[in-house]
């Protein structure tokens, strides 16, 4: 009899699951984006409380299912079920942070949206920086950073989530965790970031002023400009040939030099852009190759990977970020990924 009751109580769960997946079509219509991987979309909408409490308050269906038959770890003792997925405590922190990354891209068994939120945070910051970079061509680094901080704050992301009506699609426990409006808005902002992490779409942007002057490239300037000849030797050393070599020259131009006709300015704006490129590339790498790490652990790894001391091993931090900004504008994000893989991630691969 207990088996019959258990299976009967699973029917509402099945119906809810089917209705949820059908409703995702509406969300895709609202966003105007078709997800190729529906699992990523579901993962982005799954709040951690949903997995911990099975989508309900702990006093409801889970206890009923437990009391209908033998006590099972899946529905019973959370210590047994979550002993390998706990993320709090110094012992757990040391255990997880001591694990090396995978040799190949791996799928995580953490089945809620915190890891996608970590990735989406970098995606939102990257897309905001790119838009601001091209929208305000005369604004320096400080002004761009101020605008970006206003765009990526949780309050603004919660407003965007409200416009998309994400609260109607989120999977979360209807308990005390999100009963207050402030907690719910924070969860909606995190859900929006996770959704952006699942999307990871990058648009095409207009040309840089240096590219507009020479749409087909400006390498013909090398013969007549001694400075560009020195930079050309630097290109040979790193194995990357810029289509617009003056972009590389601008990345190496300190703001103390002032405006000049060769670079049309200093490297401050490219430094602003390169900083967010490095954050995104590092976040993507850690998300793919460290599947056992939660959001907090990934943030610690990223901080150790992209801080000024680590960048100084390659070169001065500000020049390195400006170089990545110029590389992205001249080439694309794929070149930046490859450069970072060689300069930053190689040691991680060796240790793994």
C-alpha cells in the first residue's frame, strides 16, 4: 500500500515538471532567444533551495514521502544525500579547493544555477563593457567604469528580471527563504545572471576609429614609422599579427603621452575593455574545467588567476589588459581565449 501512495504522490511532481518545460517556450518567446540546450535553461532557472528542499517546504511532501515507506537517503537524511555537495565549512573548503581541474571540459553534478550565475556575472559585465566602449567613444576609463557599475548592480538586474517575468519560471522552494521581497529580488537578479551565462551570446559591434580610417588594415604604415617597426618585432615574438597594428601601438601608449595622430589616444579605454575580457575568459575556463567547484570556490580561483600579481608574471597588469582589449577589437574573443590559455591556464593544465 505504501508503494501505491508513494507513486501516486509523484504524479503531481510529474505534471508540474511537464508544465514547467512547456512554459519554457513562453520564456523563449519573451527573450527572443532559442536555447539549443534546454537543460542549461532549466539549470539557469533552478534556485539552490529547490534542490535542497525538492521544490517544497521541508514540512510538506518530502516528509510525507519519507513516512510512507522505508527511510531512503534521497528523501530522508540530507546529511547522507548532500555529504558530497556541501559547500560550507573550512574542511569542505580545503577539500574542494585542493582538487585539480579536469584535463578536458567536464559536466558538473551541481544541479542548480549558482555556477551559471558565476559565469553569467562575467558575461553581463563583458557585454555591458563592450556596449559602453562603443556607445561612448570619447569617455575615459573612469567614466566607463561608473556607468558599468550602475548597469550590473543587482537592483537593475532585478528590474530586468521583472520585465522578463522570471519569477513565474523560477524553480525555488516556497518556504521562508524567499518570502521577503528583498530576498526574492536578489534571487531574480541571480537568475538573470545565470540565464545570461546559459546564453553567452556575443553580438557584432561597429569598427574602432583606427579601423574606420583603414578598413583593410594599416600594416603599410610599418615601413614609414620606426615605432611600428619595433612593435612588429614584438608581434613576431608573441606569434600574433594584428590587422591594425596601430591598435597594438595604442595598447602600449601610456596616458602621459597624450593625444597623437598615430594612436589617436592612450591605452586607458583598451585597458577597461581588456579587464572585462580577461574576467570572462577566466570565468569560462574555470566553469568548464573545474566542475566540482561551487560559485564561491570558482570566485576564489578567478581572483587568484587574474589578480595583478599573477598578471605581472606575464607583463605589467595594465599593459596586459590593454593588450587583450586591442586583441579583442582587432581579432575576436577566440584569440583572447587562446592567448590566456597559453599565458595563464597552462600551469593549471600541468597541475591537473
